[in-house]
C-alpha cells in the first residue's frame, strides 16, 4: 500500500475502536504518539514504512506474523487540525530507534482538538474486569466535572445545559460512559431538591433532563463498528483523496 492509499477513519470513535482492537485482540502493545505536519504527512508515512513496514495489507501482515517478524501499524486521526495530523505508531514489540512504551505500563493516550490545540483526551486502560476500554484522561474528566458542578451549585441552568449537552457526542466507550454517568449523578445531587419545585410546591421536570436527552443509554461497542470512510460518503476515503480535495479547494 502506498501512503496515498492509506484509508481514512470515519470518526474519532472509529479510530479509537481500531486502536482498541489492535491492542486487545492483535497484541499491538507498544505505542508512540506524535503529530505530523499536514504538508509532510505522505513523507512521514513513507519514512515509517521504510523503517518498520507499516503499510501492509492483512495477508502480508499474517505472513510476517507467521515468520516471527515485527508487526507495526500507523493510525492517523480522522482529519488534521491546526495543520497537523495525530499519528500513532503501534507494534507488537519495541521497534529499534523509536521511543515506544508498553501500553500496560504507560497508558496509551489519544488526543482531541480542544482549545485550538491537540490535547491528551482519551486513555486506554483495563476496567475492573480486565477488559480494555477507553476513558477520559483524569485531567479532562475533572475539568468537565468541576465546570458542571460550578454551574449546578449556582443554579445556572442555561450554562449547565450548554455544558452537558455536547458531552453526549463524546466516543461513549464503556469507560467514558461510566465517567459521564458519574458527572450526571454528581450534578443531580448538587442541584438539589429545592430546584425541582416551583413556587406552588408542585414537582416539575428536573432541569438536567433536557440536557441529557441526547446522551446514549448504553456504552458504545466497538464490535461491528464501521471504521473507514466508504464509497458514496461526501468526504475523502484515502489520504491521497484528502490531499487532492484540499488542493482543489
């Protein structure tokens, strides 16, 4: 596969699901995350392929596995922001010349575009049953929780709704889903009974209910998820198409 033929992931959830599968199912337990300039992304992929053979089809990877050779893959974010692509190098062993870490010793962290920069946002870890899942990084989870509680204790309903609603669009893997349920419970407790009654003392709809209508009712499962952009969708399917699209625009 040429760098131009690299298939793009359809969403942030899709690339997180792909990483989860490679780590949990296929044994890609060594990782290194970086960003690459948008205008140099083809050269970056070509260089990694020359060093670690990262652009192989499934059959070629199976043959390398049977031969006991190192296996490595590169995963790009769904799109660049700020002129840079998030780029993750995954391998089944430590690759020479790369500053790689084991996922069970140094958590694999994936970024999101927040505050006009790529910031650590999602962290891969094992849950209480030993299954791999994604959670929000402790720092980002705390940031979301503290802002929600700030609005809740002040009964600032419009800002609380504006803060809670977009959380329903986060990739709701099991770890993320449980963290958001914790935020919901804390907000409900902080809002308090006094905010649920009107002046006549009658019950009214809890103020957070509308804000949570768009939240998924259950965690997202990566099993069977469509990962890549498909033909007929109004966006580029490959890295080469993305670059052509940008030049034509």
